[in-house]
C-alpha cells in the first residue's frame, strides 16, 4: 500500500524549498525525513542547551536513551491501541544464503522483499518519555518528592509522511518528565506551560497555549480525543511557522496514573503516582525562528541571539 501524504499548503511547500536552497535542510527522497545543515543543527543544539540550563537549575536528573526501545514496553503502554497508524517496528533479515540471494534479487527488481524479514524485539521510540518509566520503577519505591527528569533531545518516530517541513516522520523531542503525587504533577504541568510560553516569547515568537488532543485512532479514538480536551489533559504551545494555522511546537501532558501503573511505579505507602511530560519539538522551534527572523541567524535581533547564546 502506498503511503498517503498529508496535504501541505503552498506556503509550507515554498518554505521547505527555501530551507533546502539555503542549505539548512537536505532532502532525502522520503517525505518527512530531512538532513540538517550545520547552521540548522547549531540552532537545534543551542536551543537544547537553553532548555537544559533551565531544567538543571531546577534540579532535573538528566537521562539519555537510544532511538529504539523494547517492543514489549510499547505493547504494555497501550500505544498500539491508541496510535497504530504512527508506530514503527524494527524488522531484520531472517534466513540463510538462499533467502539472502532471493531477497537481493527481489529488491534489485523493485519487488516486495519483505517475506524474508521478521519482527524483532525493538520498536522506534514513539515518545521520548517511554524508556524512562521502567528505569524509575526499577529503583524501587518512589521517593517522597517524586522524580524530575530531562531526557534531552531524543529521536522520535511517527509514521505520518507529509510535505510540511514541520511535520516529520522522525524528529527530536526534548522531553521533560515529572513523576509524583497528583497535585504536585498537575501544578508542575501548568508551571511548564507558563515556562514554555515565556521561552518562545523570549525568542521573539508569537505564541498561544491552547487545549488539544492526540491523534487517537478510529471511532473510539474520537471519543478519547473529546474526553482528553474536556479534561484539559493536553495543552499545546502554538506558534506561526508557515500557512494560515499555527503549529504546535510544544505540548504539556497529564497522563494521570496511566504510565505509572503500566511501569509499576509506586510510593512506599501505596498512594497514587501520576506523571506528566513536557515535550519541545526542537526542529519545529528552529523552523519557527527561521521563519520569523530570517534564514541567516547572524541578522537576528540581539535579544534573540543572546537568549540562545548565538
């Protein structure tokens, strides 16, 4: 089956062409998958350092994980029920020399060679926070103050090819996680919604924070999406990039007990454990900066350059 591209307005397509022509992005031939030029990557790293400096000052524990994780972890999380259309599984060759030769011949002829591949125990990371929960659970009963984690700019995969340069199949999600008592976690989510808004304003970007929902799958998913909005479980930071509608460059999510129960994270006294995550889309924020201030960062306003230490 051929992947269907999400439509992209002319403004988004033209912006992508400008970025490629300027050497900021490199096309790969696959929609939603880009290489980064030196300037784009510098800006992404400076943005990450700016966020990390803020979390470090607040006492976050820094963790780093690879772009793959155990398939069993994703299966236990319920992700395949809610977002089967976005998931990416790692497959690998399973056969001997005759099968390898047949696979080569099929591939060379442009035919389907998938029959010699098998599903491995790995999946591509669908959200940067997923690998952290088992680590916290393995430490034993949660400390009274809970946990505050900065997972950095982790690679995240979501199978939604698009001609919009801000909607990618693989990108860096700078995720920050709070685990603890329900009231503490809820207050933290609001604090980071305020911090996220202040950050993009300091970078010279127009922005608003609004209720949102995840792209849950199917008819049941539409009901979940409506419930998510009604309960204010997901907030998004919206910034103009290209086109008439602003783009979500960050999200602030309340998971309640979902991930804590799935991973087995518990307080010693058995009281409820909730989690929340803040995810900054690094590429999207860089794109918003380039759109707002121009493709040459040396000409950006001094206040913006100072904020990034550029």
